[in-house]
């Protein structure tokens, strides 16, 4: 039985899939199995996968989406460790080796991710923030409050203990693109998070990235931020520094106010901004955006 199961999620990225799979085959850590999870590709991906001799293929009969597909993979996985890799991303050869070393050294760490960078369709590095954010990074330890601000873990950079999913549950398939963020938060509630400060994961930026679909992302953000609100009582029991917790929760309420307003509900957006201001009265941005909700959707978006 392999120690690692690589969940290779595939959907209509045949142009990038061969390089992606080769980056797994080139790993210096060799004790892994590859589950190729195809979610209904129509570009020849399935036919190409059938020709590969060193993978196990799982073909969804209907399109389940990213998180439903990952859950299928979790059901089929044999490894004690679970890696996620999207079919358009790449790994450096020592990626798994360095992550296994960290997990073996720190038993309280449930999930470890790596530094990395962005690449274009040809695999060339892209500097800066091509998707509006820098490549996510954390420290090793308790990073729960940090994750309340934004998703700081790229899915393709993750190696997690199988027990994390047994204790915390599987991915929520109702999400379009933020289900991994919710999953990392659930894991961070119970485990420390590990981080390898080396450029070992490469996120490919191209015209079909899900992160370009802003309307669906905003709906996801609202769902995720609402879910965080339901966890506040648990966070308050953890003994965090009170001021740091207030700042993190004020940020969450402010983000919830923004996405509620962007999603066409400025009244509930204002309610969220009021909570943000209550927790952080000096947070000027929350006050300005609260006022902007009265100006109409077009004016609100221009002020963001």
C-alpha cells in the first residue's frame, strides 16, 4: 500500500495534463499512487488517461464539480497521506519529499503546504499577482486566525494526513471554488498547519481558471464568510489574544458586508458592516463601504 495517494483532478485540460503528470512521476519521494479523477472531460483527456500505465483512473458518470470529485477520490484513496494536484498545475521534484519530512518531524501538523509561483500557459514564470493575489504563504503552527483573512493555501500545494478528513469531514460539494478554503479552516481548527518555504508548487494561470468567474466566486465567498460566523463561538473558546481575534472577526464581517452587497443584498451587507465597525471602530474602510452601500451597485463597485 502506497504511503501517499495523489488525487489528480482532471477536467478539459489535456494541453497541460502531460506535463502535470510528468511532474508527479519525477518526484524524488517514490511511495505514492496516482488516482486520476476525471469529471467529465470532452477534450480527449479520458482517452489519453486510458493510455497511461501507472495510474488508477476514476471517471465520473456526471459532472460533480471540484469538491464532489475530490470526495470520490478520498473514498478510493489508500494512502495515509493525501496530496491534491489540479491537472494544469506542476510540482517541483522534491515537493513530496520535503513535505513528508516535515510531517514526520511534527506529529501535531495535519496539513503541510509549500511556497511556489505562478506560471503561464507555456510554463513560464509570471511575476507579481496575476490573479489579484500573491502566491499564498503561512508559517508553521496555529494559523487559524490568519486563514480568516483569506485563503493562504493553494490546493495543489497540499499534503494532508488522511486522518484530517476522517476527523474533520470531506469537502463541501456545494462550493464552486472556495470549498478547499473551508476545508483548510476545518483542519486548522484541530491541527497545526505546516509550511515548506521553498518554491515547489506552480499554479498555472490561463483563460479558463475558475478564479476568473467573479459572480460565482462572490457567491462562494458569501457562503464561506457566513459559515465562519457560525464558528465564532468555537474560536472564542480557543484562548486567542482578544485584540487579534476581534481584528480577524471584524475583517470577516467586513468581507461579508462586501460580498452580500455585490450579490445584490445591500441591506444585509450593511448589517455585516455594522458588526465589523462594532468590533473595530477605527476600521475606516468598513465605515466607508457601509456608506457606499446606499449609493447603488454600480457606485459601490467603483469604490472597491
